[in-house]
C-alpha cells in the first residue's frame, strides 16, 4: 500500500491523498484524505462490498491519516 497525491491535468493536488493497494492488475483506492478550508481533513473510506462511497468524515489531519491507514490494514487481514 502507498499514499499518492493525484495528478489533475498537469498539476499535482497537494491537498488530497489517496491510499492505494497496488496489485498485478492495477491499483485500488482504499481511502481518500482531503485537506479542507479549515485545515482539518475529510476522510472517505471505501467499502469493498459496495460501489457507493459513504460521505466523508471531518477529523484533524493527523487523525484522518491514522483512521485511513487502520482501515486499510484491517482490509488486508
């Protein structure tokens, strides 16, 4: 797994991070963290059993990364 800043056009979006699980057939986005206007972060976690992504939850930025990483670790067990 790795963190990745998405590229939009020719620019890297430094306010958004995707947590990727890389496999032989490509990469899956497991979670997204996006810095919001208040300096906190909106975190979205992907449910593998549903095509829908639940609404993001706003957390302090460090906690958002911790929640996303823990979520991804639990998926890989």
